[in-house]
């Protein structure tokens, strides 16, 4: 019998940023609101595209990803960070689930 794949969404350490829903509760749509909504959606699409490129070229995510799930335990365990050369501020390098559990056999998996 083969072991069931370890699906990150079922793990206690799984994290995914909650999407911001700016325009869900609007009852009356004006041209200004529609313009702002279109700009917001364009910005979100650009962020997703940049993150996809960053993922494809194997760059570190030194900020919480908007469109990729990450593992709190791997992020903590790896202990990697980057330092901003101007401010000296340290930022975590977020461990993406797609990288740490690509084969579905994550050793840090803990079912929720």
C-alpha cells in the first residue's frame, strides 16, 4: 500500500495570505469606483505575474507571498533571512509549499 500524498492544505503549518476583497460590499457602482476596481485588479494581476516569475527562476520570497502558499514550520526551521542593505532590516525568506513539498512527501507534514 502506498502512502497518501501529503497535501499542504491539510497541514497545520500551511499558510496562505487571505485575499483582500475591496469591492465585495459595494451596492452602488459609480464610474470612479469601476475605474478604481479595474486599477486594483490590474495591480493584483501584476503582483501575481511577478511572483510567478520569481518562483520560476527560484528567487527567494523575502516577503509574505500574495499568491503562493508557504510553510510556517519550514520557514522557521530554515531560519533564512535577507538583510536590507539600506535599513539593515531582516526579513524572513518564506519557504514555499510548492518547493518544500513538491513530491508530496514533506517530512514536516502534520495533519490538522
